[in-house]
C-alpha cells in the first residue's frame, strides 16, 4: 500500500533534503488531538490495589510528617490511629480526583508536545478537500510513500509504542479513559468522525531521535531523514506553478523507484484525475 503526504509548495525541501517533519500534537489543526477526556486517575480496583501494595510506605511517610508529636504521643499509637483509616484511603483519593484531573491533563498535554511528534499520511491521493487544505489550495504536491518500507517500522520491541504505522480510528464520541488503565489506541489513533474522509495512518516518534531540529513557534520543527527508496510517487498539484513543477521534475530523478504524476480536472464530475507525466 502507498500512503500519501500532502505538502505545500514551499515544502519541496522535503524531497531536496529527504527530511520530513514529525509534528507535535499541539500544532495540529484538530484541537482534540491526543486529548481524550480523563474520566478518572484510576479505577476503584486499581486504587484499592495501590493502597494495599503501598500502604506501609504511605503510612511511614505520614508518620514522618508528625515527628513533633512523637514526644507527646507514642509512635506506635499514631501508627494504630492511621492504620484504622486504611479502608477510607480509596475514598479519599476519589474525593481529590476532581481537583487533580485538570492539572494532570495539562501536564500530560505539555509532556506529549515536548516528547513526541507525529507523521500523518493518507490512503487517498485525490481528495479535493485535502488538496485544498494541505497543499496551499492545490498549488503544492503529494508524496506517496511505500508503507512497507523499514522507515515506517522502527519499533524496538513488541511493547514499543513508537515508530510504526497505525490506522486512525474515527468515532462519534470523545473517548473517556481511566488513566491507570488507558491504552495507546485512545491517545494516539482516535479522532472525531468528521475527519474520516482523510483515511489517515500515522507514525508517532520520540522527538529526541530526530536527525535535526529547527527553532519554531509554538514548537521547534523536528525533522527525520527518510531513504530515497521509500518514495514511490510524487504528484504535482492542479494549480502548481511552472517553477514548482520544474523543481519536482528535477528532484524525482533522485528517487529511483518514484514516478512523477500530475493532477487534472475530471471533465464530468467534481473529481481529480491523476496521470503519469510524460518526459
């Protein structure tokens, strides 16, 4: 399968330098990216398990706070008093959650924007909307990548959540998640139903692994190098200028497996036709 990246005319540098940006979620045009609703920090079962496992440590930490009382009330008595409250701890955690969750959400959002970037690709190359939205009103171009190339398979283990292609799942409702039981699917590959026409696939990478970084606002631009043989198609836009066409034509020769294509109008329908450019 070939997956497509829609690009503006100025991004011919992607082909020139064979480097492509992995974008922070906070710089996407969808404000809900990587932001499921956190319904709770932990399930009741998880909270109870945490208390059972860590109670002795929690107890000692609390006793240390009341060291001034040790000369008045024996430590053993304080320990017995706190031990009697063990069954109430899960409920106390639950009472604190409404105050904690907004801060937790903001913290996670900030960490994700610092640590990870996303390369968004599409199954379709002839979407009028995407050509309009992402290529400067059909003036840009589209690059078709070989989805089976090793560039899209950088996973270091079966448990690694980064470096591999994921198909985006489109849903009507914003997902609710319990933080202690959450999954990468909820965070990395769930979007609202109105975006379904994009038929998106994505790769999430750790930004510290980027080959280069350029200062930018609101986030720095992190670039990853891709091999020439990962490119299979370069498609010229319907409104591409002669200069853009000339640049793309001259660059395609540097990608041995790539073919140069061009968009034209469908004379009978509201659609785009894509054909090979003749030498």
